[in-house]
């Protein structure tokens, strides 16, 4: 029997993130290490920028550029022409000719325009006709020329070296040709000092174009941790030698699976460490792996096999006895992946600093290895690669605050609720992370909202790789039977949470953090720890239907209280109705009185909710009212938490698509003594849930 306690998955994930955060603290006390990469590298897309990239002066384009093939002219020359033309009768206008002398040609790519003659400021070099210069699309418009007349409005008399405006185009040319007509001025596309790539932003193909336009050839990106993949077992043959497979021998499916899986994450550099034999001595294996860790710069090792309780399962001894590792957990209460073991190996440097390596010793069956890599390794690598952004919380942190902040804000899987399309038998021994495919369907009562249906990928045996083939995510099914959830079957139509694979077309990429995740909620229900200040809630309801607000105010209160943690965590201070049936200035005054007035003296969290119109099935959001409220609150708040506001908006929109139309705000008010949040009543429950942990953290920080 194993000596290790079987830990729940939420606890295991929190442990992994905590020890990973310690690794970052040991390394730099802040974010991920930075490296310089050429912008011509094909591997740059998907990496994380380590610094803001700003456009150098004078911006882009860095010259006045013609938008059309045509003739550059000076609008000052057209003023007198227009005055004369406007004072002519119809016959005189028929005889009127707009003629220019051609002073030169500039083609796209030509850089020298200094040779173009323009001696007379009010005319051309011959002093008779105004000057024009032929330019092609993208060409430099010479200095003193401030408009382009399209070539299709002109004729060119080659022998005379003149350009004339077509007779029936004269009126429109004179009327429409203003300064900068058909010209892209310097910096019009990207102003000087604009940020085209932000620190912490994932580099996308569009950034490659922006970096090229800005002339940037090297940028700093976050370091990609190196991950070594190791298979163990005498039965394994390299996957290229399958023709040699006989009784007792199988191809190594784990390394190709995990190497490919890690590559899709984009947060690491996978390295193949090959296959090791069960018969190799602990000393031999330890020496081999030590070289990979400390000499070859491997940051994380994933081994598969040799970690259970068999006679030749010796990988725990290799990592602990042979390499000085510390086991943080040795079994997980889940199916598949029960024997999963997490180990850290620390080494003190000559200057007293600690270097840490992380080890995931996973089961040998490929499905178990893949699922546990998805559940534990992916969030670990995201944290190592993304680092920890501390500036928006406090300027200096001690180790414990740093680690707690890192764990709370670590990226984890996007989640959604899905209903089963068929019954699924529950395991009576452990919770199961069941591979499912998803289908999206419109809800019957609202075509703008969607629900998700989940279908099992079939037999879930841990050796059956086919169960991964069409999977969009992992459905979190409870333990069955009398010692579990009390039922033996998860029935058709019942809804359960699904952790989405990053490659799934249903992944929302909304940046779910650990503190907002289903795993954290499960952990909190298991162990009730009072780690935060109680929320003292003030509610301001904005409506243009004040006389009908009282009933809906009770509903808003109930949703907010429940989503923010219930009466054990939230105390209602006051509720105020703010009448929006007024001018903007009056709305601003009423909001200021509601938020900063005595009714909210004891509130450390103030939620401003804009109600949709009542009496209609769709309950539409009053768009103008929402804009007015957002604009007023933006002026009232300080230390804007825009990232939190975006998470709130996305969460609300996941419940109700129309919530995305509302401009949410998060910031501090009342001399930074209270946190203010604004949202609509659409998607309010999800909005409250997603900011719950962050609010607890912010309120605790206000006390310091």
C-alpha cells in the first residue's frame, strides 16, 4: 500500500502552482526571465513580450505618402483658380482650363525628392503655370505639396510637359481638393510613441507586421522553460521501430504524444530525453538526469511510468534518493492518473541563491499521462513563462504575499457548463476527468444565448488513446455511490463543469485565473479558511424606471450576495436607487451623491448596476444610459483595474451575450477606501463570481 496520502485534484493543482511560484521567487523575485529574439524568427508568434514596444518618432509612415497614382499639387495654387471659377458664367467655365507644369516624377521606393524644382512658391519653375509632381501609390509626396489629384481626373500632354484636369472634372477637383487630400501624413497610421505590443501580451501574426512597420529587429520576450520528456519501461520501443514489436513489446506512444501536446501550448521548449530501462540502477539513472537538469538547462522533467507500486517502479527513488528531491504529493484522487507524483529538486548556488527544478512523475498509460499533463503541467508552464505581474497590487512584496498573488492569478483552463447527451456511469472510487466532445446549441428562449452539450468520447480506459481523439475538454464528474454523490449514473440532461483544452474550438481564451476557477471553489468548500476581510457591500441601482425598481432591486441584491459568497462573506450596507431619467450633468451629480454620500460610509465594495427596461422579454440594455454611467464613474475612480474590468465583462457575456455591450469599470473611490464596480444586470451572476476572489484580495490590501 502506498505511503502517500491521496490528495484531491484542486489541492494538487494549488500545490503545483505554489511550488512553481517559489521557483520564480528564487530565480528573480518577480517575473519570468527575459531573452532577446529576432523579429525575423518564425518561433516568435505565441511568445510573450517582456516589454512595451513603442513606435519611434516620427511615427508610421515616416513620410507623407500618396494614397493614389496621381499628381501632387499645392492647395494654395488652387485658391485663386477656385475664386476665378466660382465667378464665371457657364460659357466661361466651359472654356476654363486647369493646367499645371510637370516638375518631376516620384515612384514608390524613390527616396530623393530634393531634385524636384519649385523656385516660385506660388507657381512652378517657369513661373507661369502652377507646379505638379507625378506620384505613384506609396510614393513620397515632396515638401510643399499637400494634396494629390487622382490620375483618372487628369490628362498628360507629354510634349508640353504639362498636366491638365479633364474638363468635366474641374468643378469636382476644385471643390474636393483640400490639404492632405489623398495623402497619408507622417504618423497617421501609428502615432509616434504609440504602444504596438504591450508587456505581457502574447505575440500574434498582426504584431509581426507592426514590428516590421516600426523597424524593430530585436525584442525582449519571456523565457520559454525547457521541458524534458522521459519514458520508462523495458517493454517500450521507439515509435519508429514498430515493425520490431513482438509479444511483450509496444511502441512508446507517450513521448510523441506529450512532445506534441507541449508544443501546442506555446509556453515551453520540449526536449526528448528518450527511453530508459527498468533495469538501470538508481545511481546510473540519477547521474543521467542530473546532467540534463543542471548541465543542459532542463527546467521541468516529465517522466512516464515507473511511479506506481510494482517491483521495478523505481522512479520515485531516482528523483528523491538519487537526486535529492522532495515529494509534495504522491497520489491524486482522480481517474485517470492516481499515481501522479510531484517533486521539486533544489540546489543552492555559490552566491546563496536557490535553483529549483520541477518534476512530474506521471503514470505510464498514455491517456493518464496526457490528462495529468493537461491538468497540472500546462498551468505550471504558463506561470513559469508568463511570470508574475505585481505592479498593479503593490510596489514591493515579501515572499508569502508574492506566492499568494502568483497562485491566485495563475492562468488555468477556461471552463463552461455542459449537459450530457447520454447517461455516463460514475466511478465509485474516485472523481473522474471524463473526455468529452462538445456541441453548441441555441437556447430555446433566447437565440442570442447558447448552451453546451457534452458527449463522452467512448471507453475511458487509460490505455485507450482514441478517447482523446475528439475531446474538447475534461468533464469533472463526481465520485459515485453512497460514499460519493449518492448516485451511480450521471444522467442525460444533467450539467457538469468542463475544463477546456486549449486547442478546442470552444476555448474562450478569456484568461481564467486560479482564484476564479472551479478547482479553487472546490478547495474552498473543503477547507474553510478565513483569509480575507468580509465584504461590506453597497448597491447603487441605475434605472430610468424608478417607480418599478424596488422589486428588481431585491433580485439584484440576491444575485450579488450569492455570487460574492453569501451572508458568511458579505454584509449588505445599503441600497440606493439612482434615477437616470435626467440630463447628463444631473446623472453625474446623482451618481456622485449615491457613491460618495453618507449611505455608503461603511461600504468597502460598491457595485453600480444599470438595469435594463422592464416589461419586455428580452429586457434590453439601455445603451445610452450605460455609456453615461461608465463615463461618469471613470472620472470618479482612481487606480483603474482595467484587466479586472475586462474579465468581468467577458464573464458576464458568457452568461448573456448582450452584456458585452456594457463598458464595465473597476477602480477605487472615496479616497481609495472602497472598491467600485459597474456592470449591467445582464450576466450579473457570472460577473460577481469572477471577481469574488479578486475583491477579497483588494479589500484586504485596502486595510494595509
